């Protein structure tokens, strides 16, 4: 049996709305994955919003150990940010696709109504917001 690799805690924990119920919710998740792909999981890692909200011990402990947190919401409802704040978790950086990037939420059941260019644009915005606050380029590969 192969030995397990030691987990490296990313410098930044990223919470994304990732609600598949709308185009902007889907975009948060797809762009967060793209940001991790580009920066590497030693720099940024996606945190489990449901696990933290349900107070799963391991996930909650890992989030408390994170140096920095970023939250990405898809629309003006700001669900991810509000849910986390209700648990006492306040992000160092917050990005909202509707209010900050002026993307239009198309409403319920528009889960796949986004383009590859929009995923790239949102991932670029995540990386730029992080670069401004966390200086990723100095830390990433």
C-alpha cells in the first residue's frame, strides 16, 4: 500500500458559492477550480462550505488554521458570505460576480448558461483580487 502524501495547508482558503442553480453560481465554482489549477493547491485550496456550515470537525479545524480566506459569491444575495459570517468566519477578500464584475444572473435553472470566456474572466478576477491582497505571484510556482 502506497504511503499517503502529507497534506499541505494552502496559504489561502477559497469558499465559492458554487450553487448550480444559476449561471453565476456555477461560474463561482468553475472559476475557483480554474484558479486552483493555475496557482496550485499549495497556494490556494477550495474549502467545503457545507462541511463548515455543518461544523464537520476536520474541515472546521482546517479553516481555522488558514492564514487567509477568500469568498466568491455569484449574485447580490451573497449567500456564501452571509452563511460564513453567521458562523463567525469573515473573509480577507470578497468577490461578488454581480456587483463587482457586473455579470448578470440569469435566474433559476440557468446552471450551464455561461461561457469558457466567462470562466476565464472570473478566474482572472479571483487571481487578481488575491494578488492584490496575498501577493500570490511571489508564492506560486
